[in-house]
């Protein structure tokens, strides 16, 4: 579509229907997204004035509902795409170059003539190169494109800004150069590959999968090549609750070792039980052999393995509780999950920064406000970042006020479940 045509559609409500699906129905939300998209189009026009034929894409952030640190052990998760996303304004060409300017960051330029891992390359450029490399290996002939991206999936928010970016770039390439043949599941795998191999971060597949597939999903990663995905349609709002994510403003600096230690220690226990991943290990054998395990690995590794076995079951139980509309049972399971993360997984704060405990502080105040009427737990990777709460609607304002007073204005976000994953917006107009 021509850039002037898109600008006119934005001004005259031509995008409102898809905005309602992605972000919500309130007039203030529609107006805010209209301005956000218009600003992105204008920024693209300033950067690439010679490009007049454009496409717009979107990929969502995600929230982990159940299954804390289970995906990297080929376990089960319950998660949902949310109404915070990354968007890209894109124009395609045949210059064999990908140029991406993300708001607030230096421009990334990737030469498609060399898609090997580049020593010293980091950040989004490495992820773009890795994604393009994987698509090329699959037979895609990528000409190149110029893009401007902006995201309200804040970096370090625990809602996975990196996965949203990876899925965004993957969706751009798949939709334009393969007519969507790769599909959401393969796009997620490609994003994980780029993050693991090119970006150098060993991660599970949950973040990319939820961002790409969209909606409210239960995912079984026992076979990572063909994960089992079950869609759910539960509405927290209809049940009288809202989903809140609070940024506790803890620093993620120097936490890599803490994150890496969890899958490493779980893997140590799995190996001692004769398996590569804990999902394939025998839980009864684990408990029967605790004395022997203590001789070969740390107590913390054993506790983290115990967390996995219980949390993996709990994710499925949470999905069943929501399918049955049993909110009371669901909230009980969320509390159990939070306790397990605190006591067994031990990812509420770094032992190397024991005085910095923003997450435990937020959990304490949350429980004080909610009592037995809601539930709260650490969200995502942990150690710093966010907490997640399921808040009765009549306590929403009081809860937001308490969290914002503790961590600063607009620290607490009320999220909606987004029904679609990575998508070309302009193809739906």
C-alpha cells in the first residue's frame, strides 16, 4: 500500500477494527494506537523518503501464566500473547540488504551476501542475521528490506521484548518472501535458533512460540520439533479478574550467570538420572536417589529439579482449571507455583546481590493488598524484573496504586490477552 493511503486510513478509522482485536475497544486505546502507528509511518518516511510502498507488521509480547522455567527442560507451559507489541513499517527491495532502525537504538544493517555468524556482532543485528540465515537455509530467496520498528514491550519488562522482535522480523520475511508457508511454529523455532546461535543466549522456546502463535495457549515441548499446542479461550475479565504485570525496576545487569545456572543445574540432575532433560527423567527415581544425587551435585540443583517435576504438572492443572471455569482452583495453583519458585527454584533475587530484593518486596505488598482474593507470583525468568498478579476487578485501582507507589508511576500494567500472534496488519485492512 502507498504510504499516503495508509496515513489517510489511519486518520479516518480504517485501522480501527484490527486495533480493537489487538489492543482493546476503548476510544482512548484506539486513539493512542492511531497516533503510535501514524508516528511510526512518519518516522519511516523521514528515514527512507524514496520508499513509498509500505507494509506494517506486528508481533506481541507474552505473559507466562504457568510453567516457570520448564520449557528449557522440554516441559509444559501455559502462556498468553498480550496487547503490548512491536510493530514494523517495512518497504521491500532487491538490494540484498536489510536495514532496520528501531526507535531509540542505533540502526542495524545486515548484508545478505554473508549470513555467517559475525564475531563481535551483538544485539538485534545478530538476531536479524540469524533469522535471515535460517530462512535462507530453508530455501527462501530474500531480496532485502528497509524497516522502522517501535515497541511498547519494554526491554527487561519480563514480557519478552526480544522474542517479539524476533517474531516480528520472522513474520516480515515469511509473509513477503514465502507467502506465509513457514507458519507461526516454524517462525518461533527460527527466532530461538537466532537467539541461541547468533545472539549467544541459550533460551527455551516458550517466548517465541507464544508471540508467534498468539492467544491463550498450553504448550507441551516434549518434542520441540513438533510441540503440542492447545488453544484456550478463558477470559479473566468475564470471571471478574484482571491480569497485572508490575515492573519492579530491578537491574538485569550481571544476571546472566544466574539465568544460565538454572538450566545447567537442572541438566546436571537429569544427566545423573540418565536423561538429557528432566522431562525424560523418572521422578520416583529422583526422590529415591536423593542421597546419591547430593554426592554429585549441589543441594540447589536438587531443589530446582524438584521444582521442575511439580511445576510441569501444575501447568497442565492450571490449564484444566481454566477450561473448567474453576477460578478458585486456578488461583490456588498460582500461589503454589509462586511458593515453589521462591523456595525451590530460588529465582526471586540473585544470591550475589542479596540486599536487592525488589521482587520479594512486591510480592509482600501484593499479598497484603489482595489477601486471599487474588494471587501473585514472580513472572518469567526472575532475579529482577516483573511480578504477575490476578486481581479482582474491585481491587484493581487499589492494587495499581500500591504498586505504582512502590516502584513509580505506570509501573503496574493491566494486560489483555491478544488473540493473534505475528501478523501483517496491512494485509487485514
